[in-house]
C-alpha cells in the first residue's frame, strides 16, 4: 500500500533517503557531487533514485549549489527554417555538455514580451539565457536585459548591448551577389525579406554594397515576407522587367515561389534567368532546378552560443560579436553543378 502511495506522486529527496536508509543530506551530496560519500552508500542511493524515478528539483538544487544544470532560451513562435534551426543547434550543444534546455516562446518580439520571457526563465533558476533575436524590436529589447543572469543573443545585430553570435549575413549576401556578377551579369536584382528582420536588412545591405563596389546598377528592391507565396508574387511582378536575368532571393522559400513564377511565365532557369537563395533548406537540392544558395552552419552557431554563454556563466565578461562564416552552395539554378 505504501508502495502505491510513493508511485502515485513524484518522489522527493526524503523518499530517496528513506528507501536508501541514509540521511537526506547524504542523498544531496550524491546528487550534487559535494562532500565525501562511501562507495557502497553511493551505490545504494543511486539504486533508490532509479527505483523511485526521482528527478531533482532544479530550483532547490540551484539554491544549494548555485547550479541548476538548465539553460533558458527565448525563441520566437515561428516555423521558419532559420530560427528553428538556430534553436535546434543550441539545444544540441547544451545537451552535448550535459545541460537541459527550457524554452519560452513569444508570439511577438518586443521589449515587454522579451522581458517577461526572461523573467519567467529566471524564476526557474536557469544558469544562463539565450535570446534568439532576429527582429529589430527584439534587439532593442535587450537594452533592458537584467545584469544578474548571464545572457547572450543570437542574431541581435551590431548594436546589441550583450554578446552576440550570428551568421555573417552580409558576407553571405556578398558571396551570392559576386557569384552572379562573376557569371557575366551586368547587375543582380534582389527579393528582400521583411524590413523588421535584422537578417533581411544585413542581406540587403550586403547585396547593395557589393553592386556598388563593382560599379553595377542597383535595381529597385522587391520585398517579401519569407514565404514561398511572397516569392511567387515577387516573381510575377518582376518577370519581364528589362535586364532581369539574375536574382538574389533572401531565403530559399521565397526562391521556390520565384522559380514557380518563372516556370509559369516560360522563363528558363538557368538558361534565361539565374537565381540564388539563402539558407540551404534540406529541400533546396530537390527544387526544379536544384537551387544555388547560401548555407548557414546552425550547428556551429549553437556550439559557439553555448561556449560563449558558459564563459559568461563562469564569470567572463565577453562583449564581442562572433560571426559564423556562411558557405555558397552552387547548384543548377545558376547553370553550374
């Protein structure tokens, strides 16, 4: 009967101590790795932990040791490839280092929503916090970040008041634009992302300044919202423009829509039009034609983010902006494979 009562609720540290026949302080020493414990006692305590499926309370453990073994992540509620892959990279790096990850999602980036999310994570005694901040408003909200918890941002922009890890979006756009110019095109058109996304602004700036350095004409920008539908609409509006034969599209989803518009208009890619995307989504190699694109190394972003956060958790005062260099992946949409 007592066994049923124990299993009907989450086991406590006292339950473990009773089953192992030791004090709760001994159980605490085994769990936290503090203080001397005899080998046979440690075996007995671990057996009781396993039998009861005991899970230490992270808040209580943090009060004792100052370490909860948990990191917090503030992430935008979005199914976009970039933010989702960034989150996955951070989780992977934390897991490899033995940390759990607690994620707080926000529907709209802003000063109050990010502040509330950070506060919720602080109450859970996380050791450090990562804010995935691809929006202009999110980057500004970091100005109010608390100083008593280690915090880093992913994609927070050049002016963020906290350390930032990001893919070098400017360099990726430069590579895409120079690739098209190097194929003999007089200029490159651009389908940009939303104006309130830092990544979109950096990619647009990289495209624009690369054209300027090469003395090429800068065509008007057509802007989308990252979706294939907006890329399709951009293609419908641009196909037929005089001199349009090379396009850098700010992400692969919009590039997919642009390709569809070209197909419907009877424009051959790459025979009459060359297209470069950005992200290298898993499907990019299977577009018709396979898409030349800029690959972001999200695993490396996650690793560097965790390493920087761990340094800050250990008392470091990094204030740098660490950039991960992207890679141009050349496929048939630019006539090469």
